[in-house]
C-alpha cells in the first residue's frame, strides 16, 4: 500500500511538472509571437514620429526658455527693488511706435487731366483716335420752329442779279433747320496724327406759319467741306491757352437755285485752334477762289474773310459764339449766339433745348448783303 501511495504521488508530481513545462512553453511562444509583431510596429511608429507624420509617444521635451524669460529671471534675482524695476523696464518696455512720415514726403495724388473737348471732337490725341469712314455730327443739328426776323428779305439782289418782290408775301416768322455731318476719310496723312475730314452742312429756311403762300421753303444752302487737321503735339501755351491744331481746308457753298436767285462761292481757309479749361477758340482765315464774275461777286465784303468761333462748356450747357468779319468793313459781318441744355441731364448727347440769336449779314446766302436780327427757339436734335 505504501508503494502504491508513493507511486501515485510520483505520478501526480510528474503530471504537475509536465503541466508547468507546457505553460512555460506556451508563455514563451506567445511572448515570441508578440515580440515578432510588436517590435516591427514599434520601429515603424518611431520612424514615422521622426519624420513628423505621427507624434512621438514619449512626452516632448520642454521648449527652451526665450531670451525675455531668461532676462526676466535675472531681473527677479536682483535684491534691490530699484535695480529690479530698472531691469524689468529695460527688458519689457515696449518700443515707441514708429511715427508716420511727414506729409511732404508722401506721394501727392496726381490731378486728373481735364477732358479736351477739341481733341475729342477732332481726334487730336492718340487716346481719342477712331476709325475712318465713321459718320459723326459736325456743326449743331437743330430745328427752330419759331425763328423771328425783324426784316425779311423780300427782294434779294446782287450787283449782277435782281429779283424784285420775289418773296413779297413772306412773313417774318420762319422755321430754320440745320443738318451737319462729317466723316474722317484718311488718317496719318503726310504728318503723324494728321487726318482728312469730309463734312456736309445743310441749312433751310421755311415759312410753316404762312398759309397764304402754302408754307413754302424760302431757301436752302448746301455746304460741303474738305478739312485737313494737323494736331500740335508739343505743349505750347500762351497766357494759359494751349495750342491744339492747325487746319487747312476747302469750302463750297451754294443755294442750288437758278437765276436770279442763284448764290454760290468757293474759298480755301487756314485755321488754328486753342483751348483753356472749358473754353475753346477756333480761328479761320478764308480766301475766295473762282471769284471772277458770278452771281455774287462782292460776297466777301459782306459776309467776311474770317471766322472766330468760341465755345464754352461749363457743365451740361453749351454756349457758342461765332463772329464773322470782312477784315475791311467793321460794320459788316455777323454775330451768332447759340445756347443749348439737355432735356435729360443723364443724356447730355440727346435732345436739348436751344436758343439762337443772329445779327448782321449773310445768315443765308440769299441774304448775304441783307442786314437783319433774328431770334430762334427750338431743339438741338442729336450729336454723336
């Protein structure tokens, strides 16, 4: 029995050792597998952390103290109160704000250049140049349904023509119509920036209030022109007036009637233009050609050999004064004043009120040697 008990004890002890050995082997195998998996992962995590892709697992080292903090610690170590306060002032006192530069050193804004009405009209500057063969307005286009004259010319005559009582039944109230267009036909001709313009102006006088004469047209003048415009590129000024252009041109004017009411003349002219602010002046000196004989051989002595045009555009209104002079007889020639203002202030190029005053000789070719004073009221039709 004792042997049996001893044998049983040995068997149990052997089984216990075998179980412990198996457990140890199992733990070792598990540890080996964990190390095989965890070690490469740990290495990968450390590499990624080094590259900045992942945060490092261990706590980051504290950042080094700034120079201000070091200086603050040194100031705190000062035993003397005044020395410590002076140290703090030196370290932590804010630098004074930079003062703005003086106004004299700042770049002053450039003034906007005033709009040149003469350049815009005649396309003198490069920025105002447009294409050729584009129709534009020339002189004002208007209709004056109320145009009263103090002396209607009922018997027009010249040294070579006479038509007594040709308009005996015509009244003093008339209507006046003017249409005027121009077109640039050549550019940069002979001189850089010089252009050639063709213009046509038609003026008509009618009697719409004359029922007895069946409201007829009294006369119509036709005026084609060729104008060579040369811009003055250099900045030339005289008493504040800037010289802008030269002009050289040819004008034919005729009323298209038959004798004894036929009137016509041809002339060449030389002109110049200046401007100052919202004022512009244009002077033309004319010489009649083909003057031998004709229907009106003395027209230059009545209508004039010069024309001075002054235009004032202070805002939306436009005022134009035209003075024609013979350069021989100062009691002849004429003065004409035009004033216009837009119906709609937002559309200054649209329909405009217009008032016209005329005094002197030659409002119409038929009246070149007839003196009268006329006042007209109507509309300026369009401009483009």
